[in-house]
């Protein structure tokens, strides 16, 4: 039995309590400063307010200012459950709290933009902690299709755990596997991370189709718009391959659980596809954020805005083939210029 400390008590970080506890580990769930009510409830009744389930016995809740106490000197694995907006906050907490290296696994989906390429978040966290504290952290990441609310009730779930250090990633698969949670090994950190982050971005494109259906006049036979969603899905997979290849990743990640699997799940529901629905109805990103999705964090849109400059610089420099990325460019334009999302059908791949 090991001790797993989870930092970030949102839905996904907290859902990871299930496989962790069912594998017999002691679990300490630490909220951020934004999770105070969730942790109050976990401490009082064991219930998670957002997941709407009672977490298993043996999960202990801690508030953000109790992180050092939760980490102690006996944490075997630290799981970062924050979303991309919380990564800088988590790096600060690690730097001020860690006295010795502890193995870390992240579920966060996002990319760090540099001038001429994108960096995976685990690499970014490791290099920042090294720069600021001198500590060498071993980092892994979990990708693949996983809806928190399903995992929280032990629905069958397949994920991918990736790290540069393959035996480390394998040890995490072994540590977390149950009869309903099936982590699989990958050494393709950048490929898995690009898929994990960009499937949110492309889910906006796939979601456009259902929203656009509402804008079109109803037809005699009440036709849906699934064909349109499918061709956008296909183009998204092609463009994921271009992005992954340009960063040195492998196509296996794109057609496997991190890419196709996760895009399928993300396109079914959630905030990214809802933004796509609204763009399909004819709203712009800003109109959606000021209206039907006020206050919502839309990770795929935030990613697009964050990485637009780097991707455009890469296309200009020829390290990314702009002609092979029409959907990416249409999404970037819609998000950064606050313009209508025009799907460039004729520019989609032909072979
Ligand atoms: N929901 C899922 O099914 C799912 C599945 C796999 C991976 N993920 C990824 O896991 C991450 C968390 O997602 P979630 O669905 O649990 O989201 P959530 O909104 O439920 O939780 C977000 C977590 O990040 C913290 N956070 C947000 N902004 C912060 C800030 N500015 N400073 C400090 N902390 C901040 C919150 O306090 C909370 O702990 C995301 O990157 C998401 O893409 C989610």
C-alpha cells in the first residue's frame, strides 16, 4: 500500500480517488483555494459536491493551507488534479513545499507555448521546479478518454500513462489498475500531451455541426447533421497527426485513446463542444462567453488563444505545414479575431 496525495479537488482529481482507494492506497485529497467548499463537505460527510458522490472511506480531505501536512514525508505519489489555469499556482506550491523530490503524475490538459514550439506541461513543471529549487522531479501524465463522473461511479475507463521514464510510467499503471480502470503504457509524452490538449480545441469544431443544425431550416425528413460532424472529426484527426509529428510524437497516440478516443468522448458533451454548438448557431466566442457560457472555463478555447502565436510562427517558419491545418487556422481565427467560425470544407485533406 502506498500513500497518494492529490492536489486539486475538482471533478477529475477527486474521481482519481476511486481507483487509488480501490487499489488499497491511502489517499489525501487537497483542495486549492478555489475548492474550500468541496473540502469542507469531504471532511464533514465524505460527499463531493460537484461529482455528487460519496468518496470512498479512507480518503482524507485537506484545505489548501494544509498541503505541507498532507504531503508529509511519506507521500509516494503526488497527483496534480488542477486544470491548466492552476498550473502556475501548483508550481508555486511545489516550490515552497517540497523538501525532497516526490514522484508526480498530472491529469492536467494543456500546452506551454514557447517561441518556436509547444512544450508538454509535465516537462514545463519539471523544468520550473528544477530552476527554482534544484530538485529533479520524475513526472508522468495521464491522457486518454476519461469522464470524471463516470470514473466516480466505477464505469469501465481506459487511459494512457506516459513518461520519459517508461519503468516509472509502468509502475504507475500497476499502482492504479483496477477491474474498471485500465491504464496503458506510452513513452510518447509529447504526442499524448498534444492529443490531450488539442482534442478540447478540435471538439469545438466538431460541436459546430450540432449547433449549425439549429440554424438551418428544418427539412422534410428532419435530417440531422452527423455527416458534417464526422468529416470535421476526420479532419481533426489528420491535423492532430500534423501537430504531433511536428513536435516529434508518434501517430499511434493520435489514432489511439489519447487522440481519437478522447476526441470522441469530448465531442459528445462538455464545455468545449458547447462552445462549438454556439459558434454553429452563429455566435462568436466573445458573445458566447458573455452570454450562454458566462463564467465557464473552456480549456480548448483558452488553449487556442494561448498557443496561437506559437503555431502561427511555426507555420511562417515552415516547421508546421499551414496548408495541412485548415481547421486549426479556422478555429484560431474564430477565437483570436472573435469572428464567425467558417469551416473550410474545400481545404480539408483529399487523400
Ligand atoms: N473532467 C474530466 O473528465 C477530465 C478528464 C481527464 C482530464 N481532465 C483534465 O483534468 C484537469 C481538471 O479538470 P476538471 O474537470 O477536474 O476541472 P474542475 O474545474 O472540476 O477542477 C479544476 C481544478 O483546478 C483548480 N484550479 C482552477 N483554476 C485555478 C487557478 N487559477 N489556480 C489554482 N487552481 C485552479 C480548481 O480549484 C480545481 O481543483 C483539466 O486539465 C482537464 O482537462 C479532466
